[in-house]
């Protein structure tokens, strides 16, 4: 698959086959691609905590509330993305330029993870609705702010590819000469 095909195929999955585990080699391939993600000053200011089994279930519950993310407990793998400190140059740049490079870095990391998951035939959903304190209780290795959780697994057979709803290109892009 080329990148265009991956981008067309990838969608947020909210219906997982909870009986079908994610193969270790596919998970490994996704994490290896995540490692290649670019970041400000190459600082890689993030950590990925891979949660499976009971831990995944507990993290899933920490992404729920007010009727949101009801599907999360069906996903066999949850990747918790937390912040690590900036390297000195990125910290200086972020301060001087008043820019939040770390959130951008985590966004790009998440794009790499979800694209490679799609390339591996897996489905994913990026979750920003989460209870950080509850996740910290479960993931005791985390020492930075929890930013995102990514669900991974196989979609249910009847989970169809949806038409993409996106802004028109002329609204999204402007050309200036
Ligand atoms: C930073 C971020 C946070 C998100 N949080 C949630 C979430 O908590 N729950 C959810 O179901 N989807 C969440 N999404 C998925 C978006 O709703 C989804 O990407 C968007 O509607 C486009 O749909 P698609 O991914 O199927 O193409 C999030 C996506 C991003 C990038």
C-alpha cells in the first residue's frame, strides 16, 4: 500500500473484535515505525506504554465518561502516550517562540502509529478524552502528562469503511505567489 491508500483506508475504529488479539510482531512493527517519527530538535519527548489484558481494560475505562468512548474496552491493546521532558534546544525554542512543540511531536507520533497500524491490517482510534489520574494509577511507569490513548485491534467484520468527511481542499488550502 502506498501512503495515499493507507490514508484512505485508515479510520477511527469504534467497533473491535475483542476475541482477536494483536499479534506481537505487528505490535512490534508499529512501535518500530513510531520510533522513526520526527520531532522538534529530534527530542522525542514522549513515552509509549503498551497496555494489554486487564491493564488495557482499566485504561479503557479511564477513557470513558459522559457516554464517550463506550467501545474502548473491546480493544485488546491500548497505547498510552505520555510526555517526557524537552531536550534543552527544544525547550528553549518552545519558550522563545511560544510554541507547543511537544504536543505537535505527539500528534505526529500518533499519525505514524495509526498509519502503520492500518498498513498492518489493524484498526485504531486516537482518544483524547481521558482521565489522567486514573491512567496514572494503572500505568505506574508514567512520569509525564498523559496526552493521548490509542486503541489498537481488529475491527469487527461488519465495521465498514466510511466516506471521509473533510473540509474541501479550497477551504483547507490557499496558494499565494
Ligand atoms: C487528538 C485527537 C483526539 C481524539 N479523541 C477521540 C476520542 O476521545 N474518542 C473518539 O471516539 N474519537 C476521538 N478522536 C477521533 C476523531 O474523532 C476522528 O479522527 C475524526 O472524527 C476523523 O474521523 P476518522 O479518524 O474516522 O477519519 C480523536 C482524534 C484526535 C486526532
